[in-house]
């Protein structure tokens, strides 16, 4: 059903992957860090090695053009892109595949696909790029399951150059979206790590966090209006630059993770491509000195485009290496004016907290590929291609992320690090590697992002992994943070999300779901369970 096949067991398309040089460097790094002398490499799975349960649905004649029950299509839609998703594919294990995949080509066909799910009593899972790392697209246990893949809704339909906004279909992937905006001189600039393979509808449904470290951190503020197909009908919000007319309909669907409806279109705020840039890396003696500096920067109203604080070990891994220091990758950009004054002031604040930098690096202006920020970005976007090679070698690689106010940050950070390190040791008997960086910054607190890498025993890989990961997730919530700053809730984070959100809010959300999806067929188990205390709506 697609011209270019996605890889079903890892990142990217079937015809691409990590280069031999990247794999060699990965092995060198793992060997140096964990003292591994030789690698036992599990071969990547072939589609024919994995048996899937027979489809339990008959596709009606009228939908045969857009619904597939082909083995490879079903295989591609079994999992997202978590470590355990790739690991289960390498274990050749997909016990609960979707029965069929619908590939609607327009909004009417989205409606038709939902109507079919309704008639057939099937669960419907909206599917954008399938890059969820929280089991957002993994089917729950159900008698019949249909994934609704929006890949054909892939166009920028209209550009309003006067208001700087564009009407864009929900299934378009990031790279294609930017390519279509470029001739108009605009960009959405929502460059998250998974940008190439994730979709606009997925970003809105998960409240994704882009590359801007401050100000426009989540997709939320770039949404002007939405069109959503629900089992109860289709709705469209009004295009407005702002509105005080009651609770926002857009905000109800932003972050709804496919449980309320399928986002088919959105008017998005776009901007001119930046032409003025300044970037550098600032070194600090340790992570907390760096944290104090970026707090000062974020509270000074400077709004850097990038302000990533990296722990020393992680900095060495992703590029701007400096053995003992913590590093801040700092950049400013504008389509309108030089940004040197902003950079100058940010560096003054950094210096007040002991920061030092290479004055030469400041000359690297102009292209986003230039300078330290460019180097960091290039390595960053290549990293997902290594995930399958880590799994093949029995190395756990996972991330978990949160946000916390500044007054509690240091305790939060040290408690989460301690609890997770203890869990790694308990589960594997080894130290592993655990690093932290800030992905986003607010005047009242940072979004800390933890990366865990650790050799596992291949025979009990999943058990060891879960023993560690659940301790880490519980530590985020127990220490006052959110279970997720931008990875969403999905099925993975549900037990922790339940601890943090008020119960009355869950009740209100269940009521909204009953109005829009009376039979509860859309992505059940994500965010909430059906309200069983009240009779189902007719
Ligand atoms: C290597 C890697 C790096 C990542 N980096 C980031 C990052 O920097 N920032 C970040 O925020 N996230 C990141 N993620 C997580 C993931 O990419 C995001 O959650 C992304 O927004 C998911 O988009 P998608 O199109 O792939 O959605 P999918 O994975 O297809 O779906 C995610 C959820 O949204 C629902 N959904 C999808 N499309 C629609 C729609 N049109 N209407 C209604 N519901 C829908 C699905 O049902 C599911 O619940 C990363 C993931 C990976 C694997």
C-alpha cells in the first residue's frame, strides 16, 4: 500500500539504516564504556519468520481499495518505536497484531473506515508515523482491531501568507511537510528528533515537543484550528489568532492521543525561515552549575531557540565533547534581525555562573548546520538508526523525561538518578550508564530528559528492562514531576498518569469520550478506561 516500505523492526525505511562506520563507532563506544570484548549479534528479523494470527475481520467489498490484511502491512502496525517494540520484533514475537489496516485517501474515507469499525465492533487505532514510544499505537487486547493509517493525507492544502498560517493534512510526515512549505518561504520549524517519520496529526495528538528549547516548546501554540472526524460526526474549530470564548475546542483535541477522534486537518501557524543565527557551546564545571546558568537565561526573557544542557558523559557521546564539563548548546535565530545582542546577554549570564566558551565558535553563523548546534543536531538525528543495532547486541537503550519546577529540580534529579541507578544494579548486577539533559526550559523549571544504556542478559532481556524502567517512571511521579513532558501517555505511562491527574478530570474526560465515541472504540486504554459506572450512551 506504500511506495517506500518502512522498516518493521526499527527506525527508518527498509532501504536505509546505519552505515558500517556508524555501527563500528557504536561498538567501540559500547566496548569502552561497558568493557565488552565481543558482541553476540542477533540477526534482524525477516517478515516471513514472524507468524501472525489470521485476520479476524472480513473486509467489505466497498472498502477493499483502502483496507489491507497483508502480512507486511499488519507487521508494520504491531508496535511503535520503544526499545521493547524493537526487542519484541527481534524476538520474532507479535502475538496481538491488528487484523486489518485502513489507508484512507481522504476525509470521507476516514469516516467510512470508522463507520466500518463501528459496524464490525472493532477497536480503531489512529496511526500517523507510528513513532510512539509509549505504546500509543500498539493494539490492546480486543476481538477485532483495525489500525487507521493516515499516510495518504499528506498535503499542505492552503497557505495564508498574510496571516502566516497553513492548512495541512494530518498524515503528512515532517520532512514532506517542510518540503511543501518551503516554496512559500515558510517553515513550521517543529524539528523533533523523530521529525522525518512522524506526522502532524501525531504531533498534535501527543502534544509533541519540538527543537525549540523555549517559548514554542510544544506543538500546542502552533495550532490555529483543527478538523477532527469522530464516531459522532466531524467538527472544525474556527481559525482565530486567540480567543477567550470559554474552554478551547482545540485544546480538547491537542493531546487526546487518538481517543476522541482522528485529526484530519489543522491550520498551523508558520513562520519565515530564519536567516540570522548565532550558536555556541558553553562549558560548565558540572551539571548543576549549568542548570543555574540556563535558569538565569530562561528567566531573563531571552528565549534562545536552543539551550540544551547536557551532562558531561552525554555531551561526549552526542558531539560537543569536553570530558569533565557539562555543556550547554546555545543558539538564537531570527528571520528579522541579528541576534548577537541576545547571545551576548546570554553569555554574560552564563559567565556569572562560571560558564566559558570558545569565542571562535560564535563566528559560525548563517546555516543551521554550522557550528556546535549543527554538529549536535546532525548526530542527534542519526541516533535512532542505531536502536536496532543496540537491541541486536542485547543493549538496553531507553529514555524517560519529565518537567519539574526549579525549586525542586536538584532533589528531583538526584532522587531519580539514584533510584534508577539502584534499579539497574539490582536488575543486571552492573552499573550501566544514566545521563541527563534538559530538552526544554521554562522560566519556572526545566524538562529533564534521562538516557539509560545498559547491557542486558539476552535470555531475560525484557524482564530486566521492565524491572529498571518501571522504577525510573515511578521515581518521576513520586518526586513531583510529570510522567511525561512530551512523549505522551499512551499505554506505557497510564499507571503513572493516573497518579498525577485529578480523578475529577478523568471523569470529565470520560464524559467527553462518551459524547464523541459512544462505543469507546477509539484507542481504548490510552489516557482513560471507559466509564463503566454509567450506562453507555445510545
Ligand atoms: C527516535 C525517536 C525520537 C523521538 N523524539 C521526540 C521528540 O523530540 N519530541 C517528541 O515530542 N516526541 C518524540 N518522539 C515520540 C514520537 O515521535 C511523538 O510522540 C510523535 O508526536 C508521534 O507522532 P506519530 O505521527 O509518529 O504518531 P503515532 O506514533 O502514529 O501515534 C501516536 C499517538 O497519536 C495518535 N494519533 C496519531 N495520529 C493521529 C491523528 N491524526 N489523529 C488522532 N490521533 C492520532 C495515535 O493513536 C497514538 O495514540 C520520538 C520517538 C522516537 C522513536
